[in-house]
C-alpha cells in the first residue's frame, strides 16, 4: 500500500492513525532496501564484467602460458640463445675452433684434441681444420718464400691471375695442367703459340680462351722485359729494392688485399701491356713469390720466411 492510499483510508475512518503511520514507515524502509539492492547489483555486475575481460569464470591458467607462449619473455630469450649458437657454429665452420674451445664429455672438462695425431704448429688463421691438404701444403712450403727463378715467377703470376673468380685451392689442383699447357712456363716458347694452338689448349685443359690469350700475351711481354732488364726477376724484385717486405700482422683480417706497392707495380705492368695484373692480383702474386711476407706473427712460417728474406 502506498503512502497516498494510507492517508485516504485514514480520513474515511477505515484505518486507524497508528496503523497509517506504521504502514508509511514500512513503505519508506522497503524503498531504501530496493535502492540499496539495485546499487549493489550494479556494482557486482561491473566487477564481474571487469573480471571476465582478463579471466573466465571457472578456468585455471597454468604457468605454461607465461613461460612457453609465443612472445613471452622466456620464448624471446630462447630465440636469442638459438641465434647465438647458430652464429657460433658458423664462426667455427669458417675460422675453426679457438685454443680456448673445450669439449664437455661425461661431466668432465676435456681439452679439444687436434684432429691430426701429430699436431702441427699454429698456422695463419685463414687455414682451418677443414682446409684442403693441397692448400695447407702450399702455405707451409711455398707461400711467402722468396722466388728468384724466372719460370717460377711466370707460373705464380699466371696462377694468381687464374684464381680470380675462383679460389687458390681449385687453381692449385689445376697447376699440373697449367704447366703442361704452357710448356713448363718457358716464356719464349709460350710467346710463339698460334691461335690454333691456343684454341687446342683451351679445349684440352678446360681453360678459358681469354685466360689462354692472356698468358701468351704476358709471355710476349716477359720476353721484352728480359731484353730490357736482363731477367723477369730483376724487373720484379727491383720494385722492393731486392729485399722482401716483412710485415707483422697479428690478425688475419688485418692482411690487406692490396697495398700502395702492389698498385704501383700493377700500374707499371699494365703500362707495359701485361694482362690480369690488377692491384689485388699483383699483391696475391707478391705473397706467393715472397716479395712480401704476410704470414701472421703467430704463424709457424713467419720466422722461417723472415730468415730466408735476410739470408737469400
């Protein structure tokens, strides 16, 4: 019963005044309870909606979602570690293992053993345990050793030009073919080769025709050099005052691919008509013929080549 209805009944005498007052108090109390109940319901509904945005009722969230889910801190860290390990494997494959590298077997620290049962002294860093034996032998026996024989100088100049676009290992494998094709690098004989003979050499020994022509033209220029200077050796060694250049590189990446000296030699040879004698090729030739000793100071061949340079 509303407040208005209670007052009307009291005026008509159908309801005692005391009952009217009681009914009015009760009505006010019910209204307050209704308002409070509605407010509490609204607050509870708001909290439930906020909660549902982050967690669903009745579901449990394990730690796996935090540590294993893509994009988590742990997942990112695992990716970083995997990338570092992959980079380390690439470095080992290219440069070989360092002296500090160790193997961990059966929880024991075991020094890395050299693959050769008779370990060889340390070499230049560009040689690795996977380097071809023919390239290792070339490094140990020829690279950096002063050469004064005209035929050998002609051969090394030819091989230095031949390895452009290839590599020294592949070129050294064909060294015997080059010697056979070009008469053991007798300049006077090579200079007389005809076009037909050059074509036959190119087909038989699978040497590019442009390179065959280059060798023949260089042989012609060597013949002229011999007439002007007495020998190819005197002409080439004159650029370094007949004394090898001795360097003291500690790291492989510090060894240059060309120098001001190789540039000056290249410039003079190009002027005289030589082919395949760019600054980089000439510097490679200087290393091969011992005009410069570019063995690292940590290499077992640095001191022997230095001694050969001071005591020819």
